[in-house]
């Protein structure tokens, strides 16, 4: 982890070790540095903090090696966070943006340059004197560090090749990019959830619990505990962490961290105070129409990001009201997209089991047809109908048999010019923008749930139709959806 400066006029790069570090190779400091002191013990990190201090280096940064990020943080908070963390060797503090990045060793060559905005906080031991016995241990430590660095360089070379040549074609690559995620211990999460006491939801692969982070000013979290008995559990976990760790959008649930200790695999999300869209839509009180429109558009924008805007295209495969969460301002946040399959650039067919939930699953899953992003468009269309009509897509106890399947009933009302029947289920004149608005949203939904995926619009076009920037043409006739509920 040496520091290097580059003289452009002399075309020369010179490197040196920061205080408390010595060169691994005395003949060439560019080969890296190692600690000239005993590192902080993870067994008693809190009791050892008084033995460490920081060397402050202006205009300095070490690219890569980040494993935790905080914002907003001041310099003292950044120092204390690194001091209390035995893995933290350096913290980079940016006063302008109030960012604090924690880094662990081994690190690549650092750089000193006037255009670098960061202040490097290098953690060193206050007393670096050692006894004869300690010096012998230090020599062994240095030799071990050399071996680790050699192996690390080999691993980095392999990883760089894999990421460069396969990052877009292998979604389950073992390299999990968790640069901005916190690695929790199982005991931390068990304590945060009070022994996994309050259950928020349960699915086929996991159970979600409510928790509180005492270390983060009592911040509420949602902890998703994956079932140890599920086959392919490890693959599901790696897929979810690698996918979610690279995403960032206001209409997606944010992943804060994870735990991967043996059989314990957990994910830590931000807590959504208003629960799921299912609870919001299908409760006793009728939700506000304007809020429902906002949720419909937000969900479409979240899917647009997954389909077209993130680094690797993601097909959710299970869009339903239970997987659309609502924050404190009722903004739609898509959840559970990480367990979906990241597509290879040339992949068009699925080789796994059918994914999704009855009532929302696109017809191609049952017909051995290519599975594309259009399966999400189909599911979104079904959810849009539920948002518009404020009822479940299938109600066996509906007032009449022809009203049991929402899509069939809504389409019949649309074709027969009897939208007033749906109006009664939706709300009064003060809530609605007018019958034309109801018809507009129904037409978009009918386009989305066409049986032929090639006829369905892209989610981008759906978003544009919702925004009113693209004209909505008359949708083709709709096939009966009875097969979904057999």
C-alpha cells in the first residue's frame, strides 16, 4: 500500500511507504508496503483503540479496497468508525461531500496529487517499538504478508480477466461487488431483530423480520433471512447480493448490508414504513386515487431501470403487490429483484423452474417460449389493473361469476362501454380525474397483458404512456385468462 507520485515532466513515478509501514521489497518500493506494527486485534478491537492514532495525508487516495461507506460524516466520525473497526487500515474523508470510505489491506498503490480531494487517515499503532520476541513475530508477519500479496495479485489478475470478459454474461460470478454494503455478523442481526421476533413477511425462500440498528441511532431495518433448507440457496444469495449491490434507484428498495456466515445468509434492507402495496390496496379503506397513480408510475420507472438502465439487465420475474413496498411518502419501491436471473447477453431461454406467482405469470412460462423482459411487462399489467380497480386479480367470492377474474371483467366493461361498473369499485368523482383517465389506465394494462409477448410494449413505452408523452392506441382483443387460475 505504497504512495506514489508521478512527475510528468520527467516521466518518472516515485513511491514511498506511509508512516508505520515498511517496503516489502527494499530494492523497489513500488512492490508495496506492509505494516511495521502489530495490527489491531479483532478479538479486542474496542479495548485497543487507545493504542492507535491516525496519520493525516492531504490530497491522497488509495483506489479500490472500499468495503464500507458513510454519509454524511465529519472527520471525527470517520476516524472513530475506522478506529473501532479492526479491518479498517485507512479511511478516506472528503470534507466537501461529507463522505467517509473505509478501506482494508491489501491495497493497490496509493496516489498523491493536487486534484485528489480526499484526506487519507492512515491508522497506525502509537508505540511501534517491539521486544526481541515481537520482532521475530513481526518478521513472520512480513513474510506472511508477502505471500498474501503475491497470492492476492494472482487472484486480482484472475478476477480482472473474469470480470472483463464475463461480467455481462455470468450473473452468478462468485465475485460479489459489495463496495457500499456493510458486512454484519449473525449475532449483530440476531440482536437487532430481538432474536428474529417480529415477522414482516414470508416467502418461498426467505422470511423478513423487523430490526433496529442500535449502532446507527436506532435506525429501523428489514432483515431477510434466507431458508437454509432451500436447494441452490447459495446461488440465490450470491445472485441477490451481486445484483442489488450494483443498483441504485429511488424506486428500488436499498440494500444496506448482508451476512454470510456458514449456513446463515441474511440481507439487510432499509425499512419501508408503509408496508407493501398489497396491504395498501386490499385493506379496509379505499386508497387515494392520486397516490395510486403515483405508485403505478413509480413501479414502472423502477422496472425501466432494471430492464434498461442498470449495468446488467435484470428480469424481476415476480412482480406483484407483495413485492412493491411503500416508503413514508408512499413512493413505490420494488423489492426482491435480486433473486431473479441476470441475463446473459445472448440468453433468451430459461433453464430453471417457473418463477412468479399465480395470477401474475406470463403465458410464455407455460409454453416453453423464450423468457424476456416482457414477462415483467405482463406482471406489471396485472398489478396496474389491481391498482386501478383497487381489488385483487382473482376473487372467487365476487358478486358475480363473470367478475371473479379481474382482467376478464375489466376488459368486458371496457368493450361494452360499461366503465361505470368499475367506477363504483374505484371511487367517487372527487377522487377520479374523470372517466377518460380510468379508460387510459385500463388500455395501458390491456396492452401489457397481451398473450403474445411481441405485442406487449416495452416498459419504457409503458412509462411514457403513463406520463402522457406517448399516445395510447386501442389495444388488441384480449384472450381469456382463465388458465391462470385453474
